[in-house]
C-alpha cells in the first residue's frame, strides 16, 4: 500500500474530512487532497506530523511496513 492509500485509509477510519485533518495537523486541505490523489508528495516534516497524529510509524504511513 502506498502513502496516498494509507493516508486516506487512516483519515477515513477516524471519520475525518480532508479539511478536518488539515486543521488538526496545521496543514492545508489542498495539500492533503493532492497527496491522496498522488499528485504531489509530502515533505519529511509533513510525514512526521501525520505519523504522530495517527500514532503510526513513518514507515507504516509510507507503506514500507504493515
């Protein structure tokens, strides 16, 4: 599973919209939408922020581990 799929899976499991996630972690909704569509890739700091928010490892979020 790739980052874009993991991000959407984790977000929807929490019942959050892209906007709600963006507000919770201090990122833009448009960035999250682009990541979920695979149009752009997040910065390292964004990956760390998202991993901490979801209480997952960065490797899990990136699809390196299950």
